[in-house]
C-alpha cells in the first residue's frame, strides 16, 4: 500500500515538473534592422505581416488571417528622427495618442496611463471609434527606451473585443526589444 502511494506521488511530481518546463505558446520573432526592433507575432495561426517605409517613419503591421475572429490589426511605428528627453515623454505620448484618436475620427481619450512593455517606458490609452461605420476599439501605446526614438504601438479590433485579443497583445508587446 505504501509503495503504491509512493509511486503515485512520484508520478504526480514528475507530471508537474513536465508541465512547468513546457514551452510557452510559439511566436514568430521578427528582427527588423530598419526599425532597430525585435517584434513578436502569433505563430498559430500565423498573422500576416508587412513592413512599410516612408521618409518620416517605418511601420511594421500584423493582421489576423482571413476567417479569424475577431479580426485584429496591430502596428508598430518608429520615426528615427524623433527622439525626446525623458521629461518630455508624457507630453509627447499624450500628443501622439491625441493625434491617433483624431485620425480615427474619435474624441481623444481623457486620460493616458503610464505603462511599460519590453524595453519601452511610456503611456497608453484606449478609445472607441467608428470609421467607415464599423465600431472599433483602439489601444495605443507611445514610449521609448532612453535615447531611442519613440515607438507607437496600436491594436485595433471590433468594439467590445479588445479583451478577446488581450493575450495576443500581451505576448507581443511585453517581448518588444531593441536590437542594439
């Protein structure tokens, strides 16, 4: 009897040890030298990504594949020419978030919240908009590492569905790193 109990305890311990060492959800790691960033996106299902450059900024975007619910778009934008001092961060982030809300034809959020993601320290806000008569939720973060350019991250999904993609956002945004 004692022997059977000992075997059961050892099995339970080994099962817990295996579960504890199990790898997390697989992600695709994009090392983007043009942005000097490492950005993680979903692997299963694999999100569709693209990189766009202009004279002022570089934007990397990721979208859920067709027939994935809720449809979601995430983007990361860096303007290499735009660096700020740490004491200017709150005002700069508030201005950027205000402009993003205006771009979505929405009222700017009344409050921005301090937040940290990966190597970035900054501010974020969430607001609702209705471009093209489609109600959406938008979450925007603006931050930087000291001496580095500002990074603006956005996630856009159907209204009321932001909580449904919160784990996707967490896994991606918390792993954001500078390459150098």
